C-alpha cells in the first residue's frame, strides 16, 4: 500500500466510527414514517438525500465487505442496511425521485446525487455477495431503487451548473448498469451544453470549498461510464488551479466563492478521491501531491458520491503509489483567469434571450473574474474581483479576512471588475453607473395608463430613456513590499460621497494601538495611528486610519459580528494609502 497505508488506516477507523454512530441514530420504531432511516442530527429527522441515509448506507457497505473493519460480515449491520434500503424505497416517489430536507421537492439533481453514490454501493456489494449471501436482499433492494430512478433521470432538469454533470454521472452509471441507450443519449444532451470551465480551471460557481470537488468527481465518473475521456480535461485544469488556492495550513481559499462555502473554512479533503484517481490515471506528480495533501485533511470517510473509502475499495490500485509526488508551490505570484475573454462572453448575454432573468438559480456573471494569488511561505494573499472584498491575507496565526470599500453612490460594497498586473502587484478598478429615467413615450404606454388606476408595475420601465447618468470610479493599487503590502485607494469624484473602507480581522490574538472607537460589538472606527493584530510571534500591523465623517455604516453593507472590523470613514475625492507590515 506504500505511502497510502496511513490514509487507508485512518479512513477505515473513521468509517467504523461513523458506522457505529449511524447505527445509534437509525430509527428502529416500526410505527415511524422514518423507520430504517438515519436521523439527521441537525433536525432530528431522517432523509433520503445524498447527505442523509444513503451516505450512511455507503459507510455501512464499506464496513461490511472490508476485512480490516470490525464490522466485516456483521449480520446485525446487514440487517440495519436492509432497513435503510427499505426506507429509501418507501421514500421514493412514483416518478422515481426523492425529496431532500430543503425546498427541492421531487428533485432530479438530488436524486442523481444519490444514484451516483448508491450505484457505487451496489457495485461494491454485488461483487461481494457470492462470499456473503446475507447481502443478497439489500443488493436487490438497492438495484430496485436505482432502476426506479430511470424515469426522473431521463426527464428531469437541474437548478445549478454543477447539477448537469451530477445528472450526467448518474445517467452514466445507470447506462452501464442496464445498457439502456436512451440513458446515454440523455447524458449526451447535457454534455452538449459544453463545459463551463475557464482555461485556468475555474468552474462557474467559483466554489473551491465544495462544488469544484463535486464537478470534478462526477465528471470523472461520467467520463468513465460514458467512455468520454475528453470530459477529464476541465478536471485536470481545476486540479492544477487548486495548487494555488491553498493556504499554508491546508485551508482552501473561499473568499470569492459564489456558493455557500463563501468565507467558511474548508480543507482539501473533498479533492482526495478525484486527485488520486487522476494521479493514477495520468501518472501526474502534481495530482499525487494534491491527493497526499487532501488525504492528510481527511477526517470523515466522505459523503456521496465522493466517499473516499468507497472509492479506495472500488479502485484498490489507488492504494499503491505509482508516481512520486512533486512539491506543491509555496512561493509564487499568479493571476488566474487573467487571459479569460470574460467581457466578450458577457457581451453576448443580451443575445442569449433570457433578459438577465433565471429562476431558482443564478446566472453567475462573475464567472471567470480574475484572481491574483501570492504565497511567500507562511504568508498567503488573495486579490479578488467581483466580490465584496478585494483583498485577504493570512500570515502565520493572524488573518486579515477582507478589505472592502462601501459607498453611498450604490449604495453598498464596491466590486472591482478589472484586474491589471503591475511590476510588484496589481491594479483593480470598479466603475458604477447610476442615472434617472424619463417618462415613457406616449406610443409605448399600456392601456392601463389611461384608466382609472395605472399601476407602476405595468409600465414598461425598460423603455424609459436614461437621464443625468453619473459615474463612480474607484481604483485600487496593491503593491507587494519588503515588509508586506501597500494598498492605495483612489476616487476623484468631486462631490462628497460617503465612503467606508473596512478591514475585517480574525478574532485570534490581541488587537492593540491606534485611535479606535468601539461602536458595536467588535466593530471600531479606526481614526488614526498604527494598529497591530498579534498572535504569538505573528503579527499584522496596519497604518492609514481616517475619520472624515461619522456614519456608522453604508446601506446594504453589513459587517460580520464574529470578527473584528476596523472602519475608515472618508469622503470623495480621496487618495489614501494603507501600509500593511508583517512580522518576519
């Protein structure tokens, strides 16, 4: 097993632990509608979604067929698995779908998540059933569940970009299982929409913490089951990109995510299985290094369809290290998506015909927005566009989680949209426009305009001519210095516009210095003087505070209550430079 014996042993131990825990949370009351399901600790109910009972079924299956597990061929655990499979069959709707515990009732994509996981469970158990006959009933029940999903997979739609690839994966698994050609044909319809991944490896949802890993693993399965190896190209690009989106402690960069991992701590564990599969397939040292990093982060066997131990048991060759891992980069400055023709693609949005409206999802116009990443050993810096925060920095044990500019022009946070490289850093720019709207011309007025009541919402507002349009342009120059960073922010608009520059700091360590006025919780006006956040030998020192107005906030610009936020209040025109000095 080589270097992966430690990771394998850790996963087996964790899998046994979670198998025991799931048994303790299984509903055994025969009168309960949730009989056989495993209770979700968050709400006390059992669910048939991929993060619910099917996940525990995968954990139990891995334990039952693995000689290294203390549950190997455990008859009681087989019985529990049978109850869970029966719960899944009862939870399945007549159309073949399942309903997760949120708003996605009769959900094709959530059903596809389950199928992509349970199809693997079925493959693992059925290959072992001749050695352990007790498995035969549960194998048959899982097959019945999977077969019943075919109608919803053949007809169902999606909400989000990654759902297309999850559904394609499920269709691929069912195509391999049943040989029904219409399943492959339906998958080809989704794949015909094309891959939503930039040349540098960024998926639409910009979700380094969750949905990158989801898209990667399900496309691996789709490529395998549908015999479409070209589907692995965006997977390769994303894995290569992720080498530059990891902080020194193994946490991934989530400061600009378009999904629910935004600003939350996530590690690389979700990338383990796909990185290892790709390392084995391509004999790529970088993928091997990512797999090793992700393997060290694993604390749980995994969810569906990305269950790490299930993957290792299905692909036992992965336990052999056949390629030497390279060193992951730890000193660099890179621009991601710098060459992506984003403006060209955005210019075609009007011709797409949806008029900027999409239901139950988002258009994600921030897709492919440029990002700059810098690593200097223990210092990790991210410069971002199309997000509320444009700068974030980790230095050892201290964190500057975000620097933001809010303005009453919008009002709200100013989101830079352009990034240009400088000799020692980058220049960001944001341009906001706001005008007024003239009367609707007589020939464009609806019938209701001349009636007794003329509702505002029936007027064709899109036909109004814009008058007195104003512009608000902000420039940000970020330069890497010998001691840290220099941040220069500038706006030349002459009229006084309320502006607030915020520095969001972690709660670790001691905050000292400067002229600070506490205004609410851990939010302060930073009026002047250097401020230092120190944790042990690590510190960040900031200089450049100002207090040109005393507005406590800008509408639509909120600050997190569980962090320390320093507010710098300025008025236009302004041209201010903040110096960030770091401990050695």
